[in-house]
């Protein structure tokens, strides 16, 4: 009877040990088939908010770690200087427009003057031609009467009258030529004035360089005034807020950081020995150290193609800097695997930099079904 009881106890003990061994083998097989790591971190797009203009802060309606919506005012820089600049540039634009209008009127007047002097030149040319023709006729008549006077066919009085007519015609021709020269000089001067006005005026309409420059200066002043109000580019969380009312901001220097609440993902760092079993699209089960009992589901989005070199960097003497290692011990490098968050419990709040344990369910890339969560997520911790 005692032997029977002893055999019974041994059988129970053996069964328990066998089940434990089977459970261990099963878990070890799952470990080999489904890579997991406790070296994971929550990541998100962290936007550095930098000001486009410099100046003191006059309004700061936010607090550190506050949730903000896209377009919400983060802080405002004193706008008075920029308002004055905007007003000045607007006045400069109005003045430029007035100057261009005045120059356009000068151009029109110069064009009219050129046209008038061209007509004067044409009229003077006509007068010169007419006076020269008259002078030629009178001169021919004078020469003819000079011969007739020698032959006694005309009187001296008649000849003197013809000679006086010639002198008058000669003076008229000279006066006409002087008038032509004066008209030509006036035309040249009018054309020079027109060219100067056209050069000062530039192109017409919106293509005018002065007008475009004034509009650009006004637009720059308008933008700088708008830049005094710094708004959130995305919905997220304010972090590292060290600003105070009256603080001086510097152009293009980060003033605070904003965590994009819609951009969270997980970076899991797997040993290189496990990477070959991980495929893009594989389902992922994760637990956060801050929420060890909550399971977060995800999917492998991408696998890193390179990591930074730890040995072989150049030393001070430009020679490779190689750290000594043990030949019989080789540590596997860790490759980053980016995991997209697919499903997350409502009570879980993600924070950048927190620790995550990640289990990749191999062979699930082609499956559209959501994998069952493991019964004991604490095992991932």
C-alpha cells in the first residue's frame, strides 16, 4: 500500500514537472518565433517653435505641459514697432503710387511736346523749302535782269527793286533755316526729357519695379506684424516652456517645444539576430512601463537600414579609434524597428521617451485580423 502511494506521488510530481517543462519549451519556442524586446521608446514629432521676429513677450496665455489646438495662440510679441513699420510702408506705397501717377502725367506731357516739336520741325522744313524756292526764283530773275540792265532793256530802278527783293528773300531763307535748327534742337530736348521721364517711370502697371518694391516692403511689414502672434501649427502638448511675460525672444531661435499629439509611434530596438524574422506589416503587442496591465496593439511600419558606427571613428591623430573587445564575446547590435500604433486603451496616455516592451507576432503581416492580446502582459515587462 505504501509503495502504491509512493508511486502515486511520484506520478503526480513527474506530471507537474513534465507540464512545467512543456510550458517552458512552449514559451521558449514562442520566444524564438516571436521576437520581443524591452528596449522600446515612445516617439512623436516634436516641433520647435521659433519666432520669425524679435521682441518682448506681452501675452502668454499658455502653461507648461498644456494641451493646445492647431491655430491656438501660444504667445504674442510686442506689435507696436511692427505696426509703426507697417503704417510707414503703407504710406511709402501710397507715395510711390502718387509719384508714378505724376510721372505718368509728365510722360504724357513729354509725348505731347515731342509730337508738337515734330510738327514744328515739319512746318519749319516746309518753310525752308518754300523760302529756298522763292530765293532761287528771285535770284534767277535778278541775274536775268542784270543782263537786261547791261543791254538797256530795264531801268536801274527796276533792277534795284528786284535786288532788294532778293536780299529780303535771302534773309527769309536764312531765318527759315534758323527756325528749322531751333525746332530740331527743341525736338531733341523734348525727346531727351521724354526718355528721362520714361527711364524714371519704368514699366507700366503692376510690372513697375518701384511699385513692386513698395508692395513687397509693405507685404514684409504685414508679415512681420502677423509674426508677432505665434500660434500652434498642430494640435499637441506644450513642453519645455521657459518663457515669461517680458521675456525677449530672438528671431529664428526656438522658444518652446510642441509635441504633435497625432504623430505618436514606437521605436523598438531589436538585436540584429532577431531582425530576419520581423517583416513589415507584422502585428505587434506592446505594454508601457507606466501601464503594465494595458495592452497596446500595433503594426511594424518600417525597419531601420543602418546604425551609427561605435568603433573606427577618427581620433585626434586622424587614425581609427578601435575599442578592445573579447574575441569569444560578441554583442549583437540593436536595429530600430518603427511600430505604428493601431489600437490603444482609452486610459493610456503616451509620453515621448517613456519605455515600451514590444512583442512582434511573426507571420501576421498578411493577416487582416487583429491578434489576441496575450493573457499576461506583465510577461513583456
